[in-house]
C-alpha cells in the first residue's frame, strides 16, 4: 500500500512539482513533518516565533493579513530565517476567486505573495481557473499550491464529491499542485503531500468551530493520513514554543516512522 512509502521513495512521483519534491526531500533529511501555523499579529512576534521553532519545522504557515504592521521588510527577514533554519514558507491565503483575480491578488497587492511564499493554499471551488491564474502569476519562480480538499471546521461544506473534484483538478495540473489540506486520506497518489490541521496535544476544540476535538499528531498521521501536521495554538500559545515544536515534531515523525514500517 502507498501509505507505507517513505518520503524519499516518493520523490520521483513528485518530480513534476518542484516545491513538493523539495519538501519531501527536506522532511526526510531534517526528519520533521511539522508545519507550524504562525497566527500572530505583529512582525516582531512572527519573526521571533519563526526563529524559535525554525529548527523543528519543514514549513512555516502564515496568514500575513493578520499582521498589523506588515511591510516588505517582514518578508525579507522571514526569508532569511527560512534559509537559516531550512524550512519553506507557506501562506495560507486560500485563494478562491476567478483566475484573473487570483493572479493579481497573488502576484501583486500589498503582500506580493508570489514573490516570497513557496506554497499557498487555494480552494478548488472556482474550478481550475484558480490554478491557472496562480500559475500565470508565479512566472518562472519555483512555486506551488495546496488545494483545500477538506476543512477541519464543524459544518464544513467540503463533501466527499467536492474533495474528489479537487483531486481530479490537481491530477491535471501536476506541475503546480503540490498536495492537499485534508482530514482523511483523500488520495493515495504518492506525488501529492497531505497536510492536516486541527492537531493539538491535550486539547478539545475552540469555541469558533475548530473541530469539536483536536486530534493528536499520532492520530493525524496514522488515522487521518497526514504527511504533514499543521499545528497553531498548540505551539504558539505554549509557554516555550521551541520546546512545544520539538515535542510535536518528535510525535509526528515517530508516527510517520511507525506508518512506513507497519
Ligand atoms: N486551518 C484549519 N483548518 C482547515 C484549514 C486551515 O485550522 O481546514 I484549510 C488553519 C487555521 C489556522 C491553523 O491557521 O490551520 C490551525 O490553527 P490551530 O492549531 O491553532 O487551530
């Protein structure tokens, strides 16, 4: 079964997507499949958090539109930290408009996301024009997108048919789609990377619809098919975010090791 494949053995299947390929190689060499969701409101907190958790993560997921003081300098410093600690930048923008609009949102505007984010999230809802639009704005840069196939929040409208539609859309745009945000093993295609949010140790859901109960890193990897776990408040609200990131990293990577030897 494909789920037993190591990250290294999936490199060939991901060869069409440079960021997926780089991420699989990075996860294997750095021994981490942890993505930290850095949902903080100031550049100072963002950069401090990135520097603290950097040694333990493969991806830093941002929502730069939460920052109250965003400037291009924030991005320059984030890029430096990404190089220093060897992680990739992942802006969770969830693009969801027609192709020509997302091309302008991604390539320009205040955040010029295509300039710095290796990966961005997008909804499949608009049809594959959303992918074509992002591709057009990425230009020659090594960029990719992650399609939101399923959401972790209660009452999400991402039905099974919707998720299947996202998988089909991705399969016809392999040069740009690196994987999916999912809550279950939506595909067994080894070229796509599955990322699962709604993960926390010792915690039930929040009161704003994050799923009724978070799942553990181990359950995310072994029961929900996650290649990468996405952890926000479990790390960012911890007294020692670096120590928390290390704990999440170790638990998630141990679960991955268990999965490939099952
Ligand atoms: N996020 C989800 N669920 C989803 C998707 C994205 O929680 O289905 I798509 C984002 C929201 C937040 C992070 O940035 O992942 C999870 O943060 P917490 O671990 O703090 O709940």
